[in-house]
């Protein structure tokens, strides 16, 4: 009997102990606010920080099945896509369907507190998806460089986009690796087409920092003068436009700056032959444009010879007048230079075939000679408009930022000058304007592209 009583006392003590323990846990949960956690939410491959958009093909699936949530078993987990609840529970799978931007967000809530993580994805359009181009009266072209940065692009402010993703390499072949890296060409085309904006493939040989072919180079020109390579290039362009659903091509700076003038002339003549072959290969539905220099206007480039181009891009965004040794400091493309450049081509082509270039880059001088002029070919560099505003946020309405010591400065096109240029283009009835490079611009009210668009529309 004594042993039974001892056993009862022991069991009572154990029950009392665990009862006290449960009461203690309950009291702790009452007294202390536990913050819910998403374990694995700091893994960059799941939720990138800073956030980066992942590009998906239609039908691709992203699974979220390795996350853990604490306090375990007590957290309410919700999944949202573009702020609309789509699932509950600790696991979720997102399937890419319709083209567009999506934000996948997970929320973990416990005891009135919510924490969250998100992942941005962009779903590409299916191959061959049709679109309806927006209507326009004047061309406003954003000419993107080889990196194709569209983070500051406002698609409402452009009628066309060119992506300089095509490189004519030393073998005379079309290299489109810049467009294929990260599915960049597909991303640009899908986003542009969703906004009704046609996309052109820009092709060139290697360019210098100011968008001119490397002086005295002949890579592109040699390929165009070789009938076999020229025909192969036309076919390669046709194939890539079809593969990536692009709407045309811009032939840019086909080695027109050479020490031997006869080489320049021959390259220009071969460019015309190439454009004619492109038109035969592409038919009438695709846009073909040609970027032309201001100071090489040989008889090769005439209204008769350019019947197969929809328009020309006049490279009026950089004069070269302020970059040589001993040259005066100044704007890469002032108002008078742009006007004279446009008028050179006005004398050669109909107005409705001329789109004039405007720079979104500035000249930054780092040294001057005893006369206050540019010291050498290494005493200046080019700086993107967006980088100028990052350094000097109030410079959007200026054309110059003074540096130390004087007279060092940055010269560029601000919003007022660009608006003045756009007014000239509009009143003179040119076809439109393009920004080089579009990825040098900013978004918002200080955007140069927006200034052009608002003036020309």
C-alpha cells in the first residue's frame, strides 16, 4: 500500500511539473512577442537582395519548397502574385503563363506580426506572338547600347527601340551573344511589344565610346565587300529577326572612317548593296534603317540609292569638335551643330526619311593645356546623363557643370537644350529624333526621351 501511495505522489508531481511547464510556456508566449521568420528568405537564388528580375519562358515553373517558417507550426503563410492571394501553406509553385511582370510574395504572420519576402519575374511572350504597333506621327527612337539596360525605360515615351545586340566579328560573322545573354533580346522585345513598340536589331563592328566605328577599322566593310559574306550576313540577320520576333534592323557605321578615302567610299557603296540584299531577304514588312555620319555624305548615299531604307539615323549626337588635342572645351552636340547636321541630310533626302540623333551623354574634361583647351586624347571621357544627375541632381536644366580646378567641366545636353532641338525637328518637319544611348537616360520628369516625346507628339 505504501508503494502505491508513493507512485501516486510521483505521478502527481510529474503532472504538476508538466502543467507548470505548459503554463510557463503559455505565459512566455503571452509576455514576449515572437517575431515570425522565413528561414531561407535570405538566399539570393530564392529572394535576391537587391532584387533582380528573373526572366522566364512560357511554361517554366519556379518552386518554393525549401523554405522554413518559425515558430514552427504556428505561422500563417500566404502566397500572393501581384498582390492577389493565390495559395496558403509553406510550399508554392509559380507557373509562367501570360507575358508580363509578376511579383511573387510570401507573407508569414504570427501573433499579429507579418514578415514577407518577394521575387520579381518577367514572363516572355511565346515565339511569334503578334502585336499591334502604336500609332505615331513622329519617330521617337531610344537606341540602346549592347547591354540593353531598360531599367529606366518609359515605353509610353518611345515609338521605336533599337537594341545594338549585333556585332560583326573579325570573321565577318554576326555575333548576337549580347542579345542572348540573360535572354535580353527576348525580354526587350516582349516588353516593347506589350507597349506597342517595334524593336530593331542594331548591327555594327566594334564601336568606340562615342558610338563611332573604331577609326581605320575595316571588319564590317570587308565583310560587306565580300559577296559571299555579305549574303551570309543578310541571311543571319533575317534568321535572328525571325527567331526573336524583332521588327527590323539598323545598319550602323559600316566602317566609314578610314585613312584611305577609297576604302571609306568602297565600304559605303557595299553598305548600299547590303541594304538592298536585306530588303530582298526581309520583304517589305520589316523596317530597315541606316545610321549615317554627318561628314561622310558621298554620292553613294542618295535618295535614289536609299530607297530600300525606311529612314536614316543622322549621327548628330557627337561632333568631335571638342575632343582633339588643343580643341576648345565644349558640348558634344550643341544646338547649332545638330541643326547644321540635319540640314546636310535635308539636302540629300526627303524630310520624312530623316531621324536626328540627340546625345544622352556628356563630355567630362580632366586636364587642359596652357591655353585652357583640351590637353590630349586621354584628358576627357564620356559620362552618361544618368550619372551626371547622380552626381549633380539639379543639373537637368543645364548644359555645363563646373569642376575643380577651373576650367574643367562636364558639358552635356540638359532638358531645355533637348527640348529646343526637338522643337527644331518638329517645326522643320523631319521624321523624328533618336536618343543615343537610351540606356544613358533617366526616368521621370528629367528624362531627355520624355522631353523629346512631349515636344514631338
